[in-house]
């Protein structure tokens, strides 16, 4: 039987690159796209669907995490909290942090993987995520691997793969350009507008990665400040 | 500041007893009730709400796990899979197993606890659950404690408390009767009828626990077979 992998596909560029890596390794792809009441959910969903089609995914599953919207407490899900302008040097947990979001995502992915006999879960988290998000760190994925091992049926073997967990976003773009990832069909901006703003945290990190590689990000922006590492 | 605890309240008798234990230990209670498309969800929800009122809970939060319904694969959530008659001696993972359900529940509880600064999560899982459900075992809760420690903000300290994880259901009823738990407001049956069936796995284990204690279960049943340990 072929290997098959759940891809946690946000619609963004990191998970798109992770999906390409899984495809290149010979996995059949089970796309799992989740919305959690974030302001940009319809745009992200469209991108994830396009990505699944382009990569010939076996299945595309959409799940809601509306409960995280009910809890509130994050600028991405709580309309009472505004989206900050980027501050790439901050060490604080950012306002966009959804409490334990990856814990919820990984649990959903484990259920989906177990039902479909998938042997892997790919997630595109990288080392610059965990400067702010505690549930993006390699230790978190290691701990979750243990939880999945003891919390699923004896016959279930699911490997959690976070291939970029020690990479920078710049390294992800370098690889992606090399293996031919179509970044047109990905969305990163935290603000819901026709064109990415270019100034929120997510845009700033994305633009910085492309600029560091000397490659033009193929999507449109309202503005493209220079974020290259000085 | 008072201690506060999230109670994973299914509407059943184990979590109701756990809520009483938390209350007796001085915690303010944050009830978290989840539905996941199971056949009996409206009855369970009503019970959980009654329990929260009776115990003076500070908050009652309802969350859906509809995504587990979309996945299917369990008799509780998939209408194509029928509910088995009880077989208390089986060592197989039962058809009612929702893949990694407690992984999802614990992740939601951790998010809810982190937003509300709760320092504990109580879950009523007991030793007879894990004969069939891998995500009810003490090892699972230990592993999830590690995940919560590394996956939440540095200032967040959440203790996972499964006070009955090494107890039998009979011992839960013994304690519950002693501390005055009102089992009228709890529902266990897997089948959606006005009166509990008395013959599904959930009814059988519940009736057996009461019968072992020599106490009459205060709820109505269509039939009450004798399940006492021989």
C-alpha cells in the first residue's frame, strides 16, 4: 500500500511547501484545511483548495474550529482585538496567538489520519514561528508524537513530520523555489482585503523571506516595504 | 485569587462526580460541554447545563466537534454504524470509539483554560474506559500534561487532573453517593430514546456500578438486567 499523509494546509506558503515535500517523498496527500473564525478564512480556504487540486490530493477535508472563535482572546479570531503592525524584533507572544491552536490542529489531524489509515501528518511550522507561538516549537511536536502514540489504537502508527521546524522562513522559500512551488496560490496576510497589506506580521515575515532570497513574491501587495535582514 | 478549574462535562455521571470533587476542593468551576454529532447530544447537553446550575459554575461553554462527525468511523457519530448490544468482556476497541476523541477534548479544554487563567482541567475518565479507549489511559493524560506544558505560554500553568483514572466505575458511584451527587441529572445511554435503554455498553457499565454498590440508579430504564460482577 502507498504511504499517505495528512497535510495541515492553512492556505499559506509554509504548509504549501510542506505539501510539496510530502508529494516529492511519494505520499498520497490528504489535505486538512481548518478555519477558526479568523478574518481571512474565505481567502485561505480558496488557496488551500487550489493547492490540493494542483497537487492531485486524494481528499480535501474542511473542519471548523469555531470553538476557538467563541473563546476569543486573539486578534485573528476576536473582532475586539485589532491586528498589530509588524514588529519583527519583539520577543512577546504576539496578539495573533490563538491559545493552543496547534494542539487543537494536531488533535484533529490525528483523528483524520487514524480514520484514513494515514501514516504521517505534515505541518509547515518553522523556527521563526516559535519565537512567539509556544505550540510551534520542536519540543511541542515531540511531545505530541508521544500523545498520539499512546492515545490511538495499537495498530495505528502515525509519524508527525515538521520538516521545517528548525528552518528559517527564508530557507523554506529557497527550497520552494528550487522544487517549483507555485506561491501564487497561497495567502499569508492577517488582514482581509483584496490585496495583501504588506505591513502585518505575516506579510512582513513572508516578504522578508522572499527578499532575503532575491526572489519576487508572485502575489500582489498594497505596499512592499524592505524587510531584508540588515 | 481563587483556584479555578475547567470541567470536561459530558453530561454523564463520571464527569458529574469529577465536578463535585473539584467543587469540594474549592475550585471555581468552568463547565466545558462538547457535542460531536453523537445521537444523544441534546439530552447530554441538557444534563450538563443542569449540573452546571446545581453546582454554581462560573461559566458554561459549549463547543462543537462537528469535524469528528464529518470524519465518521464511530457508531456514536456515524449513522451508518449501529450501536452494539453490551459485551462487557470484550477486549476489542469498541465501535463507539471516536478516534482520538479525548485528544480533541483535551486540546479544547487547554485553550479554554488558558484564556480564562484556569489552573486545572478535570476529566472523569476511569480505569474501565481504557480497556477499550486508548485515549482514556493514565499514560495518555501524562503525555498530554507534557504537551500542555510546552505548548502554552510560559506564564500558563495548567494541571490535568483525572482523579478516577485508576478507579473502577463502582468506586466512582461509591464516592458519589457518599458526597451527595445528584445522579438524576446525568445521562449515559448511547441510544437516543426518552428512557435509557439499559442494554447498550454505556447503560450496562452504569447499571453494573450502581448494582455493585447496592444502590438504585435514580434514572429510568426500559429494562434493568442484572450486571453485578459474578
